[in-house]
């Protein structure tokens, strides 16, 4: 009859109820495969006898954190091949075998030697086997089973942060979100309520509240004012077991700061301010500072100052010091104690950033009165004009009065003033001034053609306080007098062809005049009286300050007369009339049929040395030739076709030639 072997594992799990599990995998180790099932310890003998399976398993739980003094009993491993004679040996292997879990190799009893923590390891996988002690061969195939550590509530909720920091605007509505806190529980969330966390507030009411399930903290009180209280410390508790009695708990601190909103208008601490400033203060000079207080902070405490009305609206200005938020009152225009001694201003302070929802609190601005007293300062004399312009004729005699300047002390004392000329501006001492009445007169003769304008500086000084002085520019224009005769604009030397026709234009004349008449220049041209009779040329006045020289006959003979000297009288039309005589040189030349000059028989113009132009050219050519022979070897620079005319040049051939009058 076929023998069936049975292996019974009895599990003692410390639980009042049985548990079931699906079969676990088995390593056969050469044994034929057989059906396996997990059965509970405590099954009846008949029930075991009906089973024809060698291994019978059951998944079980073991309580964590066992605190007993003895080892915690896990279960019993037994085989139906065990006759109780000690021939079988039970072996346990796998997670924690021999350390956490031990087995009595004779009886098969399994025990836990240490406290187990589900949070460290929730499941252990072990392998059980029965072997023949004598042969060492297994009598049952090795098979795996699991031990699950049953959770107990041994972990309190822990917040993700020890301290939270949050902000919320002041004056927020009830229910405004502040921050969310989170706590975690290391217990098994799938078993009971050990990991179910509920939040509550321990400290911070009635200002804040917390949602029990989400940990969201919200405002609970309306119109919390930062200016009254800025910092709040809220303590939040997280409790497991759904908040029931006996649950574990943890706490965290939330530091909440109310941020500022613009809910406070600026206010001046006083209604009237008073300042003093000297009348000599230049524009831009700060006079004083005023400051309105604002309980807000940052951008909400920024203040803009402005002058809204008052007598000094145009005389003063106010600007905001961005660092101190003060209003700096400054001088805008030049002050004068003698004209006005006291100014009254209305200065307004306002917030540039206003939140519309707080407008019901009133206007976000305030006003104060500012009185400014102008102090008298000993001022220097003031001239009646910023600059003076005078005129004088250039023929004025010495000590001629040109005009006068006037200055006076603007102070109430009206100190007497004396005048002087700054000699740095009149180095030649052409002008002088009466120190008592400011009259300007000449001390030297003038010449408009030398200097048209004289720019000098006059000084006015208080007699009783010489340190107080002022300066004024004085521009003197020298008026023209007709004291210069007109003259040719250039030296005129022209030629006439031998075959010239009568009334032929051979030269146009122009004149200049150093004078500057008011109506402009008007010159007239004519031949000198001594040249009018028998002249071979005529002068045609063009009435436009130019004149033309015309031929008076047909044909000229250069062999008879090679050069003509033509005296021309130039006159102006100013008073007194000025005139001068200029000479035009006309040479007779041979010309082609187009009237172009080809050659003139006349001698060249005589140079101051007494040599003609041709003589000078010949001399220079000889010098260059001699230098070339001395500096360059003859073999490299043969002087071909070069002759020096120095020996043949007659230096006496170019004397000044006298010509008879026209």
C-alpha cells in the first residue's frame, strides 16, 4: 500500500481570529510535485487525515514591538514522518533565520528572538525543510512561507517642518488662505486608524483656524491690523487614530506675519512750520524739511509732497527725499527782501499708492502751512541795465563824453556808490569814467579802421563797504568818419594790341575804401586833369563802383611808344569828399588775329635790385648749371646742350626806362 507523508506546520500567531492566504511557491528539490494548501493550526485530526498533501501552510501575523521577557512564539513545524525518536531535523532559512527567527530542530517550534518593527520591515520570507538526521537527506521538499508583522499604533504623526513661516496681508477677509501644514504617520495606513491624521489648533485662536483634514490654516478674525500687532505664533497639533482618545500626536509651530497694506493716510505731526532764508539764497537752496508720518511701511509709506497754494507758489518748490520720506523745501526763484519779506505756503503730503478698497477710511493726504521769512542781506550795487551799448564818432576829441552808467545799493540803507573802469579790459586807457556820476568819456583819440568795438567792464562799489561791488559790460561802437580816400583794389598793369580798334575795353578797374559809410560806397573814376588832353585812352565810369579803360584810337606802334602810364582819379561821395590818384600801366604788344598777346617790345618790370626778370632768370639758370657740374660726375651726367649765359648777360641792360606822358 502506497505511503503518504504529511508535514504539519502549526502557527501560533497571537491573534483571536484565523487568517487565510493563497498557496506559496515551493522548490521541489527533485521530489514529485504535489498539491499544497495552507491550513490553520487547530484543525481536527480527521480533517488532516483526509488531506493527502505533504506540506500544509498558512500565512500568519506576528505582533510588532513585543515587550515580553521570553521569546515570542511564532508557530510549530511538524511532519507526519516524525516518529518522535529524534530521527528528523527541522531546518529554517530565509529572512532573519537564525537571528530574528530560530527553530527547535527537534520539535519544529519557531520563535522570534527580538522585537520587530513593521516600519523597518513589514514582511519576512522564510523557507522550511525536514531532513533525515542520519543521512542528511530531506524527507520533505523545501518550501517558502511568509511572516507578516502586524502593525500597532507606535508612531506619532510628524510634521514635515519643525517651524513654518507664513505671511498674510493685514485686513484680510475671514477665510483667507495662509499656509498648509502637513504631518505624516509611519504606521500602516491600510490597517485601522493608526495612520489617519486629524489637525487641530492649540494656540492662535481666535485669529486663525485650521482645516482638520487638510491642514490648511486660514484667517478667522476680520480686520487684523498690522499696526496693532504684526507677529502671531500658532501651534498646530496632528493626532492619529482619527483624533480619538488614545491616539498619538505631534505639534508644529507656525510663525505668521501680517504684511502691510496701505490702510493709513499720511499725517503731519504739526499744522504749521516756520523757516528762514537769506535773500541771497540761489535757486535750488534747501530751506527746511517737513515730514508727515505714515504708520504703513515700504511702498505703502511712500509720500509725495507738493505746494498746492500760497503766496510763494512760484518762488519755492518742494521735493521728496526718497530715503527719509521728508519734504525738502527749496528756493525756486531769486528772492528780494526789499520786495517781499514773508511768504505763506500750503504743503500737501499724499500717498502715491492708494488701494481703492480703503478709500472709505478717508482721503490719503494731509496738509500743513509753511511760513518762510526772507532775511535781509547786504547786497552789492545793482546796475540799471544788464549791459550798456554806447556809440562815438571816430573823430571825437579827447575828454568827449560818450554816455553814462547807473547803479545803486538795493538795500534799505541805500549806501552811496562809486564807479571805476576795470583796466584789465582797457589796457590802453582809451576811456575813463567819472567815479561820482558814472559818465564815460574818451582819454585818447579813436580810429574805427583800427578797432570798431571796444568792450570794457565798469565796476560799481559801495563806498561804505568796498567788498560789495558789481560789474557790468560796456560795449562802445566807434562810428565811421570819412577820413580815408578810395584806392585801387589791386595793382593794374595791362596791354593793348598794336592793331586795337578805338573804344575797345582793355581793363576793368575796381576800388576799395577803408571807411564804412552808412549809405554804402559810391566811387567815381576819371582821368587826371593833366592826362585828359591828347590822351590815347579814355575812362568810362560804370556807375557801379567800377570803371573801364577804353582805347581812343585805332592802332598803336610799340616801336614809337611801348608803355603808357595812365593816371586815374578815384573819388567817394561821402562828406568830406576823399579822392586819390592811381596809375595804370598799359603796354603795347604784338597780338594774333584773336587778340592774344604774343610779344611786347617793352622792357620787363624793374625789380628793387635793378635787374629785370629776364636777367634774374638767366642768373638762376647759370647757378643751377654750375652746381650740377660740381655735384655730379661728368661720366654719369654729361651736360649736353647746356650753356651758361652769365658771360654774355648785360646786367646794365635793364635800367628803369623813362616814358613820356600820354
